[in-house]
């Protein structure tokens, strides 16, 4: 799973290097994207349920920041819905 995640992350980063606007790159897209990949790989490599929860939270934070990176109204509205669903799911988890 780590290998598949790394291959997919490489493909996404290559596409992002040519497909993103310069403004989004200046907001820190690539460091946040690598933070997301780190969370995914950590979730796959963990050995206990507590660390799995921690890695899920890392994934949630990175994906939330990537969603709101442009700051448009629709992005912020989607991020608010996403965060409320994640808070609810984290409470059940």
C-alpha cells in the first residue's frame, strides 16, 4: 500500500507541477501535499490503533488545508461541511 501511495503521489505531484496556478503554489501546495502523503504512509505503517487515529488526524488536517488553499467561497463552504463530518466521525472513532 505504501508503494501504491507513493506511485500515485508521484503522479499527482507531476500533474500538479504543470496544472496548478503559480498563486496556489505560493500558498504552499507542495509542502502540504507531502504532509498528506506522510499521513497516508504513516497510517499504512502503524502498528496500533492509537497511532492510526493520530495519522488519520494528520490526513484530515492536510486535506482540509488543501481544500481551503484558494480561499474562494465555495471552497470554504465545502471545507466547513468536510470538517463537521470529520469531527462527527472522529467522535465515533
